[in-house]
C-alpha cells in the first residue's frame, strides 16, 4: 500500500522535479569536483602514513620484497577488508587508508591510541613499559591531553592508578572501548567512503600503473 501511495504522489512532483534538475546538474559538477579533491587529499595522507609505517622497518631490512606491501592492493584484496575490521587493521595499506580516513573525519586519535597500545603490549623491558605507559597517559588519557580519547571517567581513573606500576594490561579496557567505537562507527563509514569504493573498483582512476 505504501508503494502505491508513493507512486500516486509522483506525477504531482513532476514540475518541481524538472525545475530542480538544472540545479541538480550544477550540484553534480560541484559534487564531482569535491570528490576529486577528497580523493587527492586522501592520497596525500595515505602516502604519508605508508612512508611513516615503513620507517620503522627500514633499518631492519633493506630488501626490495617488503616494498610490495605498499603497492595499491588489488580490488579483491581491498574487498576483503569489508569482511572484518581485523582484516583491515592487519593490512599495512588498509591501516594507512583507515588512518587517512579518520584524519579526514578529525578522529585519528582513536587509531593512534590503538596502535600505541599494540606497541605497548609488545614491550619487554619493565623500565620501558613504565615510561611508555606514562607517555600514553599524557598523550591520550589525561584531561586536556593533546589527543584525548573519549572514554569514561572511571576507566581514566583506573589507568591513572595502574600506570604507577605498569603492566601489559594497563590499557586493556580503554583499548577495547576504542576498538569497538571504531568498529561500530568509523569502520562502516570507511567502507562507504569514496576512498574505499575507489580501491574496490576494477579499473583504478589513476593513470599510472604500478609494477608487480
């Protein structure tokens, strides 16, 4: 019944739709210009994050092999990222693309905090653990921190107590909270973004072809 009501209403809308179509064409041109700008901005950020993520491995390995990670993924590879948030985070290019996207949404502190926690959990030395814990607290947790993340007061308090004698689980609760925040909010938006849609296209709009 609803469908027929919508159909009946359409003829009356006709005149208005025609007038709107000219405006629509101008709007489309503007939209496509913005889309190009967005994709260009994104590519600039993406290459920045890719370069920075390769810096840490530069010293350890000078093999040409690792360079392959930073090539544009195949559409099939990019499509895998939509199957699970972990698939996206586990791929260097995917992670850089997600960071570039979060930067465009002004919420990159979430992924930066998550990465800092991942690094923190791998830290062996107790001295380093304590100094890293304090740095994470100063950067992300305390009130007015430069990259303050959105977590509740109780979790913040608990962290403040725990970092006095830092252990690998200091930030577990906060990391889980930020992970689910990204998985439920930013990740679905990333999958719908121009950035991601462009990566999944069979024919890239960039004219340069990359070696294999």
